[in-house]
């Protein structure tokens, strides 16, 4: 062990161990979230949700995963093979990278980069690429429309997302996520930046393609959107990425606005996960309450409402800080 | 907007309305129209009440009832069915046979959850089923 | 193990044809809650579904579509014929009929038959349990009470 | 009104004999036999008078084919039957599609089923049937399709242009609630044209009707429209009772009203849930099913079935209601009144929902008339027309209720009309419960074999989706000679291509949903 450390250097080993940990966490998180989503949805609809598979249906997501693994690997005849194969793999990269910089606790962070948030934002834009690849490669009209919608939507909502985070960065004077958390020692940024939080949250829901902004996979219009032609394990990867993304946007929200891992009595990681899953719950809650917006309304909301609002908020923050 | 969220969160803490089949069974209404069965004769509970007249065969909209045969036993005025075949897979559970039966020998069973691996599982011989029921009771 | 997982995670395709589709929906709804068995994830695309529930009459015009959808599903896949129309053409079979397929098993292999017109949701649930029985080889739940 | 139309129509046609008929027996007030030229004149006359074309029926009398046109009016009760005789060897008639838009669809149907050629019709291609069928199905004697007929019928082929492509909405598609296929010609996300392709669930009900006795046809109507099974059942039995002159006891009539209205609520509830599911909200779908289960419990306890009730019989009911039914219905009314507020909070007051539906799929009054739409769609367009008021059957004439109408004719109005209609249905049930008389539920002298006197009848009832017209021709046998079902969903679907044109794909789904289509009813 010491030999390995001495050869590769402490930092590298830490990163590798961290990555493995992240992988495990990603899978675990997706399992928990699918179960929680079905359970929450069930109770909101006054039914039980998964129950018969394991105690409280807890084994349900594992059964789903094993089943998806065991499905026939099916490649439709008319797809563009390289794109079709690459897309589900590629959607996973940004997800993993994002985890590297998120501070779960004061000491629990794979790598604290001083440009942490930039890494996340840069890589999360990549997921658009893989969705586009999936849509284009599937050679299916529904998938293509879904992909195009997704691109337009992600680009439109990336801007308010970024603009909502900027005031916080200005206030914390750092791009490092850890520094931002530390800056909220006394007061959470959500208190002085409620508008930014609000904008960020809406944009985040839109970024993760969740109802009421789930147009790329609008079931009643586009069957299943960009992953219409995907089955078995490849579909599972999309599924996994979707749920991980939900967690990531919640985690960033917690880091930026809700004081990250800080909190009394309990250890930091507990606080962090607690806050994150609360936000995840809100996202699930929204999904099971609201209908879907229309495409033009979606873009209008971003370009005509959220972006100007975010700009004004940014200006006001800048002005106040200067004073 | 927010009112909608209130509705769903309240629903979340209300008790569920699920009836957990097969662990809990709903009460099936006595008038439930399942497939049909033969009833016992009013005077003689040992034999079925069907007199093999064939009215139900003629009236059935989809020809689900077939091959009714009967025999006249000694000392009896009317025939008794020895074979009564129902193809439940074409039945529409309308109840015309029950209504038109002159000897009131047909009634709906409360068999509410049939499922099987073959089509032929649901081709019943009601006389045989009647005998089976008689034995088991 | 794999069979157990498969049997407990049967994702049906939303494939409503006629009257029975309403009862299929009822089965998925609060009162009967198909999701208890992990089967409540209705997928709109055949690529992600494990089970096709044929709920209603299959006409000759629909038959090619149905076979194509079945072929698009990745194996292992199952079919439940729900309702008398799907099993045998039901009440719509008569002499001189020109448009109804007399049983969906003439088109695709059917695993479980649920008769009725329409079957009660319990019938469909029982069909799911029968399917589980078929996949795993044993029955996990209390047996069906026959109420002749 | 009838006198006036008789005189004016007579003047417009010049010399054609216009007979006054007994409305109570026939379901229409005036009838006349026209030549092709006179038919066109008559159609133009009715168009100018603000009538709508309720139905076109073709009847094969072996020696000749007869086209029956029923014209009716939204504001006053005045129905006219115009008939046109055709040569069975080479049937041809002028098209009315230029005058009444709905004729375009009825004529396509008749072309397929009888082989009647309509001169000047723009698109006589397959609508219900397909290449695999060799003969005209509804002709009394087998008439095979000639090769050129098949070719002409199969001429519809979608062609993609440079900037456009086609999207098939259906036949297996989550938003079509069944097996409707709409071929959408798209320019990006915008729809250039929409072409419904029907018949994926064509179950030959009309053919079956001719092959069965009246009694044996009883289970079929509930299968046509499984959501409004009671209304279709009601339409069928009241039509046959009217034809045979059977009087139904009061109690049965009252129960019929209660059962039909309960079923109407359950149908509207399902529409509400399915519509919201189309728009992406799934939870209301489960909430409405919760309410529906309450109705099902009440109805199952008395009818024995959850969906295809088949409860009304000629002359009365299948069986009597009991105290438990009355108590259950009262409890349901109580519960349902409280649920409206919840739906208003969850759906009606939601900004996203309002934005998705306001101004979408607007139907003007004039267009509604040209397409002969009916039911909540027509009332949403602002025309207060309800067959329960206009031509009451059962005990509807004794009920006091108002007809909710919309103001803009958009999808939001359809929603509001349907929700308010649930409220009026509750009122009707309460009134019917209050005056539920004692007595038998079955008329005394109903013959085992019904053999109605010779003649025809056009009978209408209001189903949850609109005007159901049943045209029966009796030849004194125990089977109907011809039984045509003028179904509301078919008429409501006709308007869809025009509404969808130029809209977004997402709007098309919203519009299609707002029309509340039940596909087996369209396909029959």
C-alpha cells in the first residue's frame, strides 16, 4: 500500500479512491432515488408504490437494474452505430466529473479545485452533446425532435443558471466550492440572494429535463424523446444519468445557497445529504403536481423572464457589494 | 400554482386507498357478472336444473354456449343436462342467457379473477363443474 | 436470480386498444396499484418494455402494427392477452366477419390469458402473478380463491 | 318552425313533395325525396338557414341504394330527412363536402362501405378499411371491389417535401387514447396538415346489427363507447322502444337517468385525467380514478359490471336498484361536490395548465355548425345545445338543469364546460333520486321477440361526447334491416385537421385531448 502511494503520489491515490467512491455513490444514489420517487409518487397519489419486492419494496430498484442488465442488447437496424453506442457512455462522463469537486464535508472532497464550479458547468454542457448524439443516431423522428428540443432548452437555461450563480461567486469571492461553503459560515446565501436561488432552482429543473420542463422526453408527444430507441443497459445509463443529475443540481444548490455541509450537532456529510435530498424531494414533488409547459413558453420563460431578472439581480448585487 | 403543491403534499399524508390484492380482497358484489354456472334443481339439489332446452344457445349473441345435451331419467318429466359447454373466451357477460332461461338454472358465478396459460382453460363444461362443486361442498 | 429480478420488474408497454385498456388503467391506479409488484412503470416505447398487454380487439389493420411492436421489444419479453377479444376475438366473431383477428395468439406467442369482458382489475393482477409464476417457476403469493 | 321550413324548402326545390311525418314515431318532422340536383339545392337552402348536417346514411334496399341526409338545427327542434335513390350497379351522387365540411368524412365512409362514388369529392381514399378487404362490407349482396376501385381507395400516400417530414401520431401512441392514427405533416415543430387514418379498431358493429336480433345486439353499444356505456345502452334501448311503441315504467325511467348521469360523470372524470396526462401531469389521472372507483362501486353493486354495464333492457331495467344504491349515490354526490375544489386547485387554477389551453384549438360557432360537432365541444364553442333538453328521453324532460356553455371555444372552455357539466349531472341525479317512484322496473308486455313495424327512425340521445344518432330501418323482422350509428366522436374528430393546422405538435396533443375522442366509437 505504502509502495503504491509512494509510486503514484498521495494525491493520485486519493483521486482514484475518490472516483471509485463516487461511482459507488452514483449507483447507490440512483437506486435510492428511483425507489424514493416511486414511493413518493405513490403516496401522493394515495397508493403504496413498490411494496412486494423486499421490505417496503426496497429491493425493487435492484431488481430493475438486474433486469435491465439481463435484457437483450438490441441495436435497431437503421441507427448510426458509432453515435448510437457512444451517446449513453458519453452522458455519464460529465456526471462523474461533477462529483469530483463537490464538497460533501469539510474534508470529504475528491479534489478541491479553485475553479470548481467552472468545471461542473463546463462539463454539464457536454451532456447536451450526448443527447443530441442519441437523438440523431437513433434515426427516429421522435428521438430527433426530442434531441433538438433538449439542445434548445439546455442552452436557454444554462445562461440563467450561470447568471444565478454569479452573485454568489461575487459575494464569496471565489470559484472554489469549498470556499463558497466556508463563506456561508454565518448566513446562508439563500437569505441574501433569494431571487438568485429561485432562478437557479427553476433553471436546474429545466436542465435536468424534469416536469414541468420534461419536453425532450414528453411522453404524450414524443413517446420517450431522445431515448425512444434505447433499451436495456443503454437505457439504464440514461436513467442513471438523469437521476444523478438531479442529485448534482441539488448538491450545487445546497453548496451555493444552503450552506453546504454546515450545520449544528450532526456531522457535515449528514447535513449535506439531508439538504440535498430535501431539494430532490421538492423536484420530485413538482413533477407529480404540474403539467408540462409548451416549447415556446419554455423558451420565453428563460429568455424573457429569467435572464433579465438574473441580470438585474447581478447588477444589484454588484452595486451593493461595491458600496 | 402553490395550491396544487398543497394538494399533492396533503394527499401524501392521507391514508392510501389501495386494496392489496391478493393479500386483501375486495368484497365482490353479489350481482357481479362473471361467467355463468349451473344451479341445482329447485326440487332436487343433487342434479342441475338445466333442462337442455337450448334457448340460451339460440339467444346467446356470440355463440358461446355449445353442445347442450340432456337425458331423460326414469320417473322424471323433463330432461337433465349431461353436457353444457361454455366458451368463456367469446362471452360478453351480458346476462341474456340468465334472463331467458325458462328453468332459472343459470346464474353468474363470482369467479372474478380467472387467468390461465391456455385459451382452452376457459372452455368450461358447466355440468362437470356443477358436479365438482357438489362434491366439494 | 435473473429470473427473480425479471419477474419482479415487469415493465408493461402502454398499449391500449379498446375497453380493456380502461381496466388496465384501473389496475395501475390507486385502488389496485400495480406498482406494488414493481410493474407500474408503463413505458411508451416498446424498446424499454418487457411486457405487452394486448387489451382489446385486434383488427386486421392493427395486426401488422402489433407484430412490429412486438418485434421491437428486446427479449426476454412476454405477452398477456387481456380480455376475450384479445384471446379469441370475443363477441366480435361471427359468420362473415371481415376485420377481426380471432385471437392474438395467432400473431404473437401469448404467455398468460386473462378472460373477461372486460376482466376485473383483480383478474389482470392475477395474470401478473401467473406470469411471475411462469417466469420463476413458483408462486410467491397466496393462491387465487376460486369462487364458482 | 316546421311549417315555415316546409314552405320555404318547397319553394326552394320547386315542385318536390315534402311530407310531414309523425315526429314521435320517426324522429324527424319533414321528409322528401330528391334528385341529385335538388339535393344540392336543399343542402344550400339548409346551409343558409343555419342548419347542420347531422348524418348521412346509406341503406341498401337491394333494388336501389338510398342515401339519407338528416338536417337538424341547433336552436329549434326541426329535423328533415332528404333521401336520394341510387342505382346499385353504379351508385353515384353529388358531394356535399363543399357545403358542409362534415360531409367530406361521411362520404368517404359510404364510399368504402357501399361503393358509392361522390362526384367532386376531393379525396375518396381508405378511411376505415384497408387493402385486405375485397368486398363492400355493408352491401346486402356481395359486391366485389374492382381493381381500379382498390387503387383509387389506396391512393393516399404521405409524401415528404424538402423542408417537411411526416410524423405518425399513433396508432400506438400514448396521446391518442387508443388506436387513432394521425399522419402529421410537419415543418419543424409546426404542423402543416393532419390526416386522420381510422379503422384500427373497426369491429363491424353495424354489420353485426344486421345479423342479430335486437336483443342480441344489446351488449354491443356498450362496447362502442366504453366510457359512456350507459348512454349508448340508453340510446339503443330507447330507440328500439320508440320503434316498437313500448312504454317504460316511471321508476325505470328515473333509474335510467341516475345511472346515465353517474356514467357521464365517470366519463368526464376519465377525460379530465387523461387530458392532464396528455399535458404531462400524471397525478390528477390517479385522483380521478379514485373518484371513478366510487362510481364503479355504486354501479357494480346494481349492474354487476364495472365498465360495459349492459344494464338497460327493452322495456325497463336488468334489475331493480336497492336502498344501498340510493345511499351509495347520495354518498358519492356528497363526496364529489367536495372534490371539485381540489381539481380547481390542482388543475383549473394552475398557470401552466391555463397557458397550455387558453386560445388553443378555438372553434367558432359557424365552424362548429359546418362540422356538426356536438356535446361539450359544441357547448364549449358557445352553442347551448343539449339533446337531454332538445329531445329528452327517459325522465330527462322532468329534470331541471342548465346547460353550461363556453365563451371562447378553446380547449380551456372545453375543460370548464365538462367540469360544470359534472356539477349539473350531480344536480340531475339529486332530482331524480328525490322523485324516484315506487313500482315495477320492467314494462309488462314486452314480447320475447321484438318485431317493430316497418319504417325508419332517427333517434338521438346525449352521450358524454355529444349527439348520438341511431338510424334504424325495420323490415318487420326481428333484426334491424339497417342500423346506422351516428357517433359524436367521429363528428368531433372531423374538425381536428383544421384546428391542428399551423400549430405546434404539443398543441395538437392538447387539441386532440380536448375533443375527448373514444376511438372504438369512431371506428365502430
